[in-house]
C-alpha cells in the first residue's frame, strides 16, 4: 500500500503567514506541520510516500524532507501546477501508486487516535474505500456524512444546514479503482475535482466503510484551527518535552 500526502493549495485563509511559505511547512508546536501526516502514515508501516504540492514552495519540501532516509521512508514528489481540488491532486499519484491501494491524507490533519490498525487492516483487504468520521461543532466547514446503521448513505460537501455533525476527516483509504473514478469526475461549481464526489462514488456502489474517531482531530486551515492544532500537538505523547 502506498501513501500520499496532499500538501498543495495557496493557504489563503492563513494569509499573511502563508505569503512566504506553504501552509504545510508552518510550525505546529514543535515540528513542521507536514511531519504529522508523515507520522500517521509511517506509523502504519507505509514506507513509500508521495508528497503532492504546488510549484511555489516545492523546493522547501525537498530541502526539509529530502529522500526520506532520515525518517526511514522513501519519499517522492509531484507538482500540482495550479489548485484544482483534492481529487485532482490525488489523481497525480496514479503512476506512483502503480496499481496498489493508497492511503491519502491531507497535509494539515492531526489525529489523536492511533490509526495504524485501521490502515493495516485495509491494506490487507483493499476493497472499496474507508473514511474516518469525527463529531465536530462546526460541520458547515466540512464534508458531512449521513449514516444509517453501519453504512454511509451520503456525504454532503460544506452544507448550509448540516443534517449531522459527522465530519469526514482528511484521511482516505482507497482501492485501485479510485483513479478510474477520478478520471470520470467533472469539475464542481467552483471549478475543482472534489474528493467528496470520489467518496460518494464509493457510497453509491456500496463499498464505503467508515470508522468513528474517539480522540481529538483537527485540520489547520484557519487561524482558529491552527491554534487548536498546536494545542492538540502539544498534548501528544510524541511531543518533544523540554526542561
């Protein structure tokens, strides 16, 4: 199973601090933001990881992370020439995936739960897709899942009136069909290929599974969520403690 970290975008909601660097290179407590998704994937035993970023600061990722040897990983890099949506960015990983399933994670997501068992379980039986849901207080910001029993019946992107408070977090496990689904997508009203449309394709086919998170989770795309990310990271057992 291959890993993909999606670290593109312009970070417009975090300007002016993103005027000089990529959002995913900003510090979150004691390390660059990109380290957290790396740790999530590496903790599940994934060794081959692709980082997809925009051209503006791609060299900064390479300078920071290099080949991945320091982390015991094999890192590759791909450019998303212009922001075209999360699904478009993931589509750039098709050759890298080489007919293997993928674990795709947004570069600004921090999880308190240990997700390694769920990732390994999917890698052992890579059928359909698997997402991770979290109850949130601001569901309008996210793709929201409608759940009936053990099944997701619909995912609604940034609903004005959310039917639930179950946000789809930024970690997605996909079988090899995901790239075929992405190639068939049409741009949304905002001109992007939406990851929610990818997920709903699996929902429609009845092959979407999910896990509800117990611990804290946050993205870091706004100033408020960036602050929350710092506080969450400071509580993690892996945080470096200094006298």
